[in-house]
């Protein structure tokens, strides 16, 4: 990857991460101020305020805040290194993962818990940072699968012909 393309990817991932953090912080603030004690029914689920002191799906609920923040910080640092090194692409999904992770760290650093407010009834309560992480990881997996399983250059595909060459085959001496 060229230096210019890598720089563009880093900026794109960074902007995506900042947007994810801002959207998450604003929605958590709204949830904290508007949902306390009064869930809002949405039909397919509801907006319901809860606080998670553990990690994903409340695992590690009894761990000390510093341990959870340390682990989350190391994983987030690894994601950042992978983005800067160009190992984690495309940049928008990578930025979603980074932004979601940073947003949850920022939230947890305040009071030791992450604010959750989206409840579907069949899945643990979550927030928009969790959604960004999940969608980003799924998109990165899909992109990786597409890269690994897509058609390889020069294998089983015929080269495209220029318009002047249409009607002539490669064996006719067209190049």
C-alpha cells in the first residue's frame, strides 16, 4: 500500500472513529437524562436504561474497573496499531471498531460502568458503541472473506480487450 493510500485510510478510519464516539456519547447522555425509570416501547424492543460494569454481555461483572479498562485499552491499542500499520482494512469498518471501543472506554472511565439502553428482549441490552463494534467486525470479516475467496488475478479470467480489439481473439495476435 502506498504511503498516500495508507494516510488516506488512517484519516478515514480516524474520522469514522470520532463520529462513532460522538454519536455514542450523545446518545448515552440522552439515555442517562431521559430514560431514568421510564422505558420507551419501540414495538420491536425498547429504550431501557441499564449500566454494565462487566465487558461484553456483562461477562467479568465482578472485575475491578482498572482491570476492565486496562484490558479494553490494550485491545483498543492493538486495533489502533493494526489500522496505522495497514493490517486492518477497509478503513470505515476499522474506524467503527476503534470508535466503539474508545466510546465504551470513555464511558466506563467516568463511573466504572458502560451505559446501555437498547433492549430487544432476546438479546442483552447494548448501546451504539456496541453496535459500531459489531457492524465493524462483521464488515471486516466480510471484506476479509471477499479478499480471500474472490477471483484471483490471472487465474481463470480472461483479460479485458480494448474496444478496437473487440471481435478479435487473443490468438489472432491482438495485444
